[in-house]
C-alpha cells in the first residue's frame, strides 16, 4: 500500500470512530444522526439551511425536515438573516445549547488521544490537515465553507496569516475551519 492509501485509510478510520461516537451520543439523547450533526454544527453559530446542506453535502429538503423536528422540540429557533431579509438562519435555543453540550462529550476520547501528542506533532498535524483541506477545496471536493484560507478577511503569511477583521496575526494553530465571521473571498 502506498503512503497516500495509508493516509486515506487512517482518515477513514478516524471518521468512522468520530461519526459512530456522535451517532451513539445522539441516540442516547433521542436524536437521529442528522439531528445530532445539526446541533453540533450550530454550536459554532447560526447558519442557513443552505449552509447546513452544503456543509453536510445533503439536500436542502432533508435539512429542512430535520430542522422542523428540532424546531418542534425547541432545540433550535429560526430568525431573519441580517444580511438577507429573504433568508432565515437557524440557531440554538437554551435547550438546544444544553443538548449540544451533552452531545459534545462524544469527542472526549478523541481529544484525549490527540492531547497525548506533543505540541510539535499537533502543530504539524494541524498544518497538514489545513493544507489537505485547501487542496481538496481547490479540486471542488470540499465546499468553500468558513475556513480562514477562503475568507475575504484573511491574508496569508509565511507562518500563518493575518485577520483583517480582528486585526490580529494568526499562528497556524489559530487558523479556523469553521469561523462564524467568515466572508467568502471573491
């Protein structure tokens, strides 16, 4: 097996473990896997149905159906988008935040495992993953979605970048892949 295949195999294993853990955590709370994913995703801030569908690579009607259930259970709320009055954003309610917090426990074993790596290994892994995501975005495999590297406010530097919105330099460890202030670069 060539190294690229080994990397893909390792990433598939990590995906299987994290997805399975989130699914189990959701089931314990009486949530479908998609409900759990939506609540988890909304922890980073409100999003439109379109943005959720794009992030999950599923249809808008499928997301709308799941959001309707979460609205009924009062885990999310719908309100007008400030930037586009014709559109609505979905955000967590207090009950939804509580559910999302309970769901976030699924990540504890993974975070503990990563925590056992030394700082240089973590930095190298993060930089490699960011680069892989950027390459895959360039190939159209991943949506241009809330990452520093695709943001209008981001200016790349040799050792990370600079956020013109926050007016701060960003080390590689500070770069985000799910920024609520993201504005897609033209």
